[in-house]
């Protein structure tokens, strides 16, 4: 198969299109013929070696955890999928080697769900990691009817989905931080925009004098402190960026988990027209290095995807 792989950690230039052996298919594994693969900031961290202490890693290493594609084969213990099914997945395994930047990826059955019918391949590939992060964080915070939710980075990959998911869960209001250039975009998602940076607490209180009920932090640092100051109950602060800092102020850390059930909920929201996945740009598989450079530059509105 053709795949993007690296033999050592380092810069984006190491991401090269190569010919590799087809990956193995375990008893509870689904082999997916990839149509598109989402590109996430964590993929850049994997390439840099920043997750080497957290996961066993093997070279040649194919990056990528997001996939949309068609089932090409299924192990003998797989019961939920059959050859020809169109699927999406957050294919995080217990080790890092067989990623989604490839023509074929072995995905644990627990990582997959049926592809949303109303989504294109690129939109579907952009959904799993970011959508699951937003959904699981908001669920952990017990987001529901009557809540005012603060989403940091509301125009980004996770943020733009979190705004919409919060509304789908019943939140009355969503306030989203974004650069002024993205304020109209954030409004179009259903949130009230505020500029991030110094003075954020005052700007949020100008919109919501009583503060907020739920806060989703994606960056750590001062965003955690500002969120804790705005919350009546710091326990409803969820951070995906800084476990130690958020614990100090009484909130919780989330590291997203694969979940067929949660992916199914997200796919249902897409098909019901309640969740729109926005793809900032798609690249051919061979241009994975350029996709990483774009993601690492930051301030990407929506998601970046590789087409296979």
C-alpha cells in the first residue's frame, strides 16, 4: 500500500509517500480502505516524538488517527461491520505505528461507526477526534438545558463543533472566544463571540454578568484561570490541554476516547442537520507535510484533511 511514513522524529519534511506492506488484521480489527484522513495537532506531536513516553511507538510510523473509508476486510470476531460498509473512525490504538495517512488502516472495531450519510468523505474524516473531544468534554461537564457555555477557540477544529454540540445538548447560550476576524463565523455557528486574551473575564461578564455554567478549555494557561473565575462551580471546567493546571482549580482533564456509541451520536447530529463539519482545506495524501505546516501555523478555521 501507499502511505505517509517516518523513520525518525522531526520536522514536516520527514513525511514522505512510500510503499509499505499492507497492515495486519487482528481478530477484532477492521481493515479500512481510506478515502480521507483528518489531520490534527496531535498528529504533529506524534511526528515530533512528544507522545513517545505515553505510547509504545514503532517505525516506520504512519501518523493519523482520523479516518473515513470503506471496510475492506474484517477479523473473525468483528460483528458490527462488514465488507463494503462506509465508516468513520477515531483509530487510536494502544501503540503508534499503523495510522490513517495510508491507503489501508487497521482499526479496532470499538473505534468505528457508520459514516454520516449527509457528509462528504472529507467532512466525515474531519469529524471523529475533534467531534468526540467536544462531545465527551461537554458530557463530562453535564451540559444541558439552561446552561451558558464558554468555548475557547470557538472557530477552530474542536471549538466549532463544540459550539454546535453544546446547543444540541440544550445549552441556552454559547459564548466563544475567537480573533475578531472570526467573530462573524462564530456567530454563524450559534455562539456569541468575544476576543481572547487579556481582559477576557470582563468581556464575558459584559455578556453574561453571572458568569458561565460550563467552560471548555483547549489551550491551557490563562484560559483555565479565566474560566475558573467565571464559573460558579469549577468542577464544570474541562480542559483537554493541561491536566495539572485544571486539577489545581477544581476542574477535570479529558483525553478523548474511541467510542462507537459517541461517534454514532455525532453522525446522527450531522445527518439531522444539527452539526456541520467545516473543512478549512484538503490536501492530496502526498502533500501531508504541507498539511502539517498549516496545522502547526495555528489559527486554522475548521479542520484540515488528507484525501487518499
